[in-house]
């Protein structure tokens, strides 16, 4: 029984179980996000050469790594989610191993710190598996190299040394996030060798242990400065210091303090942000509470078990650390060790920020900028556990630690649920687009409102757009581009002008278009996808994106080709159930074809589907169809129904719609009677 308990409470199994609760429950329902989409599109659709070219100007190691993995991992989100979670788990084990070398007697502290490292709530992008599976691969290599360096001080091993140096070299070659953090090595060595009291002897030991890694680090700097220089990010801090030293220095000091506050104080506070009970639903809230209660109860149980075993047998406690030990900081932990952890942590955080401060990249807790918190996790965790170690009231610190671990896991689950819902919205976007748009003229730009999707850039969404409508695309030319108007044309749209050449460099290929060849789309779920009408939509107040509404005259629905059968990539399957939005999109396509009878038939199916419109402007299509088929009574009744939803918003749309009907349909006594009544009811001029 004791062996079973020791196995269950072993660090690898503890980390795996908690990682599953925090990140793994929703993994089968997650998709591809942000840069996952363009990277996977380039590799799986355009081929290895395109992916190599894409990373050639900034991170060539990425191209090699992805080309290797994609040889045997299919284009399916689940295996990539599993792989990313595997590396996250391994990184926490490597962090645990480092702390066991730093503080061999502090098993409790090592476990607690490693759980916090695993669940750090300042970073919420674990579901972006294609991208951050790579980053945690590099993180694990870096942490393993630190462990190997520390381990060989007490237990020399040529194999471990070689593996450690190799892992260090790979970290420096594969990315820049943990590059400067490599300089924490001498401080770690100085702490581990604290038993050597003679300063000169201690310095010699530190330097001899650090030397092979220092050589690798210097080689990495020379390689990046002389052989490969990142062509995307420039060292803007150096330029600013040369131009205006004192203002630039003052701004740097402010930035450093803000970064430390963000990653050390604000980040941990995010763990206690409660769920949105109105948005996330009973099932999600139930799972969230289950995670909190399960983890907290497990920690509490093992604390009691640890206390009991410690009274009965000291040797039994020494066999294997438990989660109770992880949650109860040792009362007799040396104060100097805690201060040393805080010191190492602060220095580590200062080193972690160097790549971002040099390039003037933001460090915040918002998406996607919280990617910059990754290298800070190491130091932030050390500072936190060091502070908790100094707390005189150990019971209080234990409870706080258990709560922090449980709530951090719950918060990560809630973020995973946000990603799950965003993937569902994105799938619906492209399914509705495929129903409404069978094909598109080449070189078309789609302008899409911002806000419907949270975890995607417009550059991300351009990948599936081309995958759907140009499956035979090569690296010679990319046919389509999707833009967020505010991101590309300024806050007020000041950068959008008629007949303006547009280009976008994908590095692997290029898109070229013109502002006169754009299709504007509004997608605001639960409302349906809406192809903007250049005549009506400039006055459509239901379009929340003001810039998109103002740009409505640029929309050219005639760019939609009415013949075609787009095929969505397998990652978007299966096709959603046909409800109101399906029939609305098919009816809108039939309207473009001039088939008003079919619009009416599809409208009847829509109204009888058990679903209903969530945007009253979706009635306009069917009002026009009833008028074109001389069903004036239904046209009038539907117009009245639409107006009742919001008279002030609908009148500016209904009046020009009826004016268009007047101009397109020949006169008749029934038409004249309905028009007179409708125009009076609406108060149209």
C-alpha cells in the first residue's frame, strides 16, 4: 500500500494529473489558433520548401523542427495539443530537478515551486499548440541544460555534461526567448557551491563548471551577430539610447519595473479571476469547481497524511515526497536559502526581459503579448516560493499555496474553454462563408470586422481563406487576403483610399490586390455572416465595427462567383447542422443569382427550421424576395416585424430598401397600395 501511495504521489504523476485537469480535459475540442493556422497551412498545403522559406528571415530552426515533426504528425489539432502538453509537463519536471539540485533537502519547496511553474497564470496560450509546443520544447532543453550543469558538480558524468552542453546549444539556436536567461548559470553555481568558503576557490569552481556553457553562449552571440541576424526585430533600444540617452534610460527603467510588476504580481493575481457565470454555462462552471475541489482536497488530504506519517515514522516520510510536502513549506528551512531563491529569481527576471526590452516588444497579460511572460516564469516562481518560505505563519502560507495551485489550474481550464469557444466561432465563420461564397475572383481582399474572434490575427485567417478557395495555391502567388480594417488602415480608416494598391508579404509568397477589389463581411455571432451591401449598410447601426460600416461603399458583392463548390479542410469538419444561418446564406446567394423564387423557398425553410434570426437586418433579404415574387402582403408584414425590433435602427435601412424595390419592380395596383401604407408606416420621405 505504501508503494502504491508513493507511486501516486510521485512528482511525475502529480504533475501529469494536475496538467491534465488544467489543460487536457478540453484538448479534444480545441483547434488551431493564431500563428498555428498560417504555419500549418504553409507546411501541409504549400510544402516543406515554403515553410523553410517562411522562417528563413527570422527563425530558421523553426522550419527545420516543423518540417521534421510534420513528417509523421497529421494536420489534426489533437496530436499537436498532446505534444504541446507533453513538453509543458517535461519542462516542469526539469524545473523540479533543478530545485532538487539547488536545495537537496527541500523536497517540499521543489514540488510546490514546480506546480506553480506548471500552472503559471500569467501565460494563457497553451492551446496555441503548434507555436508553443515549440517554445516549451526549447524551454525544456534550456532547463535540462541547467540541471545537467548542476548535477555534474556532485556526480560528475561525461554523458550528462555532453547532453547538457548540447541542450544549451539547441536552446540558443532554436529561439531567443531564453537566450539571455542563460546568463543565470554563474549565480546558480555560486549558490550550489556555498559550502566552499574561500572566495577564490569558489570562483574557480564556478568558472570551470560554467566554462563549456560560456563558450557555447559566446558562439551563439557571434553566430547571431555575424552569420544570422534576425531581419524582423531590430534592437530599437540601442538606437533610442544613442539618439536620446537620458529619456531612453528613464523609459527603460519604467518599462523594467512595469514588466516585473506584471509578471510577478499581476500574473499570479489572475489565478483568482472568477468565471463569467452568464457566459460559460453550467457544465463549464461545474468542471471548474470540480478542478478546484479535487486539487485542494487532494493537497489537504496528503498534508494530513504527511503529518500522521511524520509522527509515526520519520523514515517513511523520507522515502518519497508527497503533494502534502509540496504544499507545506518546511518550518526549519534556512532563511538564507529563501533569500537566495528570491535573489536568483529577481536576477532571472531581469535577464528574462532583455530580449523584449532590446526590441521594444510589449510585456503584458493580454493576448498575444503574454507570450513574453514565458521566460519570466522561471524567476517569478522562485521569488514567490522564496517569499512564502519566509512567512512565519506556515499554516497560512500552506493554505495560500494550495489555493493558488488549485485556482491557477482552474483559471487555465477556463482559458482553454475560451479557446474552445473561439474555435467553434471560427469554424462557423468559414462554414457560413463557404455556404454564401462558392468562389471568389482572384486577388480579392476580404475586410472582416474585429471582435468576433479573440485568438486570431487577420494574417492567421488568411491561411484558411486561401486553403478553402485556392487549394492549388503555390508559393508563386497567393490569391486572397483577409484584413481587419483597423489593423491595416488605421483607427479611423485614414489609410483606406479608392484605387489604392495593396500588398502583403507572407515571406513564402506574396499577395497583391487593390482597394477597389474588396469584399466586406460582418460576422457578429449569434447573428449570421453578412456580406455588406454598399447601398444599405453605410447606415446599418447593427454593424458594431464603425470603421467597417464606414467602409461599406468599398464592398463589391459582385466579386463573389456564384458557381463553385468550396471544400473545407478536414480540421473544420463535420459540417454544422443546417439552421437559420445556413438557409439565410443560401438564400442570399440565390438573390445574387436573381433567383427570387428560390429565395422565398429557402426563406420558408429558414422560418420553419425552429431557429430564428438574431439580427433583424436578416429580414431585409426576404422582404425584397417577397416583393420580387409579388407577395406584397408577406413583404409588408415582414417589414413591420423588422421595424418593431428597433425602429430607430431599422428605419434607415428599410426606407432605402423599399426605394430600391420601387425602382426594380414594375407598377401594379397591389404594389402601389402596399407601398403607400409601408412608406407612411416607416415615415420615409
